């Protein structure tokens, strides 16, 4: 009898110690959940939430008493994400210990706000079967706000630099106009036709630059609704070729055309296609002009090609040093690098025109020292 009482006392002591240890563990868990800055959520296999920390309350605006045992993860996750989580918890699994770290996603708060979070978590298993999952959530709203502010400041700085460079470019045009006007006035006073012709060429050239600059700024400032109609791409290329000829001759540049003989009329925006091609051609001439000996070793080829569902304009630059300048560079990189200059600004306009008409514009270099700008426009016959 005495031994039986002794065993009962020992058992009671063990139970007391175990209870105290469990209480300590529970208090520690509650303390961690209460003090955790990050939100902590645990849910069962069917998605029912069973743990909802104070951090989760602050993050999502719900009270734990209104969530635990009553709310499903479908309320806080996007439907596709919630469905994927539930699918991963169905049935036995061989991926015990599956976890994910620092994944970024959005949670839906009580006020329906989409909150950006960085989350880490793991699937919980019992004897190889998934029983639930837990996640920690770090609120990214402040970080995202700082990122947007920084991005805005970087964009403002880039715009500021481009405005400064463009102002310098426009100042150069005005200086040349003043010089040309001075030559015209001097020639009129001295009745010198040779100086008059030279001065007028300078004035005319820079008036054209101002006209192109203003037109491109207008096109960049607002979206242009495409106005397609039946027209001949070869006629567009021929007109651009004629406009480029005089400027190319001024720089002793060889200009060649290669128009596809099988090209038929296409349903495209004639004016915008003309502007896009002319801008690329003007940039190509400027690149050749800056080459040694003012482009004497350069050839510029204007091509058209019929494609299966559209057409393509090619402006090909041939010269000994041209491919090195553009090798490994995408069209966007080249256009942005020159965007503060008149011809470079035209490249941005050409890109916008191509994209507005569901087309593309690309830049390629080849081992035989060619540089090719290609404008692809789909043929869009009216229904």
C-alpha cells in the first residue's frame, strides 16, 4: 500500500513537472507571437487558420479572435495562390520539410488593400503526411514606397540630364542659324552669290533640324492613334530615299536603295511609317557623318522586304568602324544614349511608332561590318 502511494506521488510530481514545462513552452510561444514584428500565420490542411499573431493583426487589420478557427487562407491570399497552397497539402507527400524563403507576394487586408509582403515558411508534416503550413510575413509597404521615390528621383535626374543635353543641341542649331544668317546678310551687302549660297544652305539645313525636332517632340508627347490605309511601302521608301539623298551628298556618303520587286500595297499608317523610316535614316546619316573623312568610306542602303504577315524596312550602314560602335547593343540602349540629340530623339519616336502599330524595331550587327536597323510593321487589312 505504501509502495503504491509512493508511485502515485512520483507520478504526480512528473505530471506537475511536465505541465510546468508545457506551460513554459506555451508562454514562450505566446510571447514570441505577441512580440514578433513580423506577422505569423499557421493554418491546417484545409486552409483554416489556427494561429494569427499580433503582427498579423497589425498587418491585415483583423483581430485574432475573429480569425482563428473561423477564417480560411482564401480570404487573405489571391485565389490562385490559395488554391496552390491547398493542393500542396493534399494527401501523403515525399517532400517533408518543403520550405520557401523570401518570396514576395500580396496579401489582402480587411479593408481590401493589397499589401506587399516578403514571406518565408514551410509545410508541416506528421508521419510523412502534410498537416498544415506556417508563414512569416514582413510588411514591404515602406520599402516599396522608398523604392518608388528613388525610382522617381532617378527618372527626374535622367530627364534633367536629357533636357540639359537637348538645350545644348538646340543652342548649337541656333548658333549655326545665326552664322548662316550673317553670311546671307554679308553676301547681300557685297553682292556675293557664292557666300549667299553657302549661307542659305546652312540656314536651310538647320531649319530642317528644328522642324524635325519639333515634330518628334510632338509625337513623343502624346499617343498617336494609328490611321492605316492602303499604300505602297516602296513608295514610302523611295520618298525617304529622295529626302536623304541631298543630305548624304553633303557628307559625301554613298546612298543605295534595294526595293523589293514583289512588294504589293499594304494596309499601314503611311505618315507614321514614313516618319519612322525617315528618323532612322537621319540617324544613320549622322553616324556616318561623324566617321573619319566625313563618311567617305561609308555606304547606306535602304531596303524593303515582304514578310509573311507584314513588311520590313531596313536601313543598313556599311563602314569599317561602324559595327564596333553598336556591337552587343540593343536598339533601346542606342536610342536612349542619343535621345538628347535630334537624330537620337528620332529613334525613340520610331520605336514608339513601331510599337503603336503592333510592330518592332531592332538593331543588329554582322561580322562583315554591317549595322542594320529594321522596322517591322504588320499588314493589317480592314475587316
